[in-house]
C-alpha cells in the first residue's frame, strides 16, 4: 500500500499561506463562529475575526441575527472592540458618533444637515452572509454563497448514509451545560488532522480508550459510513468513572444507546455524538501557529434545569482528552520548522482518510504541495 504524503512543513507556519487560507478558504466557506444563544437579546453584539475581517453579529429588535463588517462607513473606525457587549437600540461609532440601527442602516450623522449631499442609504454597515443551522451561527464572506445546508448536509450524508440518523440527536434543541475555551500553540490544520485520526489514541488517550476500547486499534471510523464506536462492555455511561444514569436524548433509538460518533464538519467544527449529550468543538485560527477552540457540552434544557445538575462527570472525559490533544499538536508544531519536515511526512493506513482534508485545503488555495 502506498502511503499518502502530508502537507510540507511550511503549510503550518508560513504567514503567506496563512493569509491565503484566510482569503480563499475561511473567506469563501461557511464557517461556524459561535452559537445563536451567545447573542440572546436585541442589542447584543458579538465580534469575531474571520477571513482577515472583523465582523459583528447583532441581534435585531425583530429577534433576527445579522452580521456586518465591524467598520464605520465614515472614516473606518472599528465599532466594537470587545468580544461581547450590548449596544441598546443602536450601534454608535465612538470616533464621530455616527449611529447605525441594529439592521445596519445609517440613522445618525451629527452636524450634517439633511440637505447636504450625503447618501445615507448607501452608507449603512456592510452586511455579511449569516445562517443559523442546528443552533450554530455560520458566516460566509463570499459574494453569493450557496445555502449553508449545501455545505454541511453532504458531509453528514457521507458520514451517516442518511441525514435522519444525525437529525435524531436534535442538536439544535440542546443547550450549553458547560463551556471551556482553549488556546493552542499549533496551526489549525494540525488540530483538524489530529481529530480526524485515532492512530494516536492508544499512547495519548488512556482515559478515552478505557471507555471506547476500539480506539486502541487506531481506527476512528470517520471514513466508514454509518459506523459508530461501541462503549466498553463494562461501563454504564460516557463518564470518567464509567458510571452514570443520565437519560438518553429524546429522539434516539435503542440502537444508539451505547455508541459514540465523531466527525468533522469542515472547515472548523468537530462533532461528538453520545447517547445523553453532544460535544461540539469550534476551531478558529488565530495566527499561522496558534488556534482557539471553544468546546461546548450540550444537554437538553430539561436536564440542565434539573436540581443538582452537574456535568463534571462527563465533561472531564473530553477536557482531559482535549488537553492531551493540544499538547501533542503543540509538540508537532515545533517540528514543522525543521528541515526534516521540508517535504512533509506521511499518513499510514489508519490515517489515509486525512488526505481528503489535505486535498480540500490545496484545492481552496489553488496550490499543489
């Protein structure tokens, strides 16, 4: 069997390649940047960086979410400096006090008479395409993108064979029971590749492989349609101790009761489906050699509202797994500058499916390795 080659080392640190990714990959695909419930009330604003732009997500008076470039149309000042804030009824630039409605319209320009030649209708905030899918906010900087479903649904059908097998988890109806954010000293692509394979699971993740012993063989099943990973026969629940009796998610079937599914929705969402909760990782590059991951543990609202709700028993499993992963990703990042990796490395048999991700990146960049 011929082994596939990885990307050369420069793809994981070169600022020019990183800029090209921001423009041609993150700047053209639908990218998950937060949850809809991160911006819950009219006037709430969340700022994110994507594709070389700062973007604000705003909840309007009508309850709708909209996104705009985070730039005043007067002299270019950044409107919102904080990640999250509430602006009330309007977004006002702190430089010259130009004001914009929550739907982006210019509604105030001090000391400019109405009869002056100021085309207010054309000076609203510049919109960015936004979609909410399964409770997640997705942005797209392309001029005329296809619907977000055109990007995510084929990936789900490739993983499950039929969309209904994913839909019964009811991800969009779940709420955050615990959130942990991580800073990673690694290029974003190394983080994606790490999640896509389990060749490393036996030496790196003893806690995870205790619960999912099939992972000791190095197989992640991400490339096998409909295949989930069985729990160890002697555990009751996906917790560090293996015990627990949290009820199953309401839409699941008895056949789902002891299965884990993990997969990537490109470019930046890691999905982990379990019988009683769902874990979502949202990965965003912060530089050529740094990344940020927001990890949300999702449960039914009823479970979260239950007296004494404490998800620590199950959160610990993936929090430990995450930290183990980020450590080996950072260790790998250190090797990307070495002349030993000028031509890259290779994917062994249990990693061959990662080549599809490599090829997607190269296609978006219009490059060859």
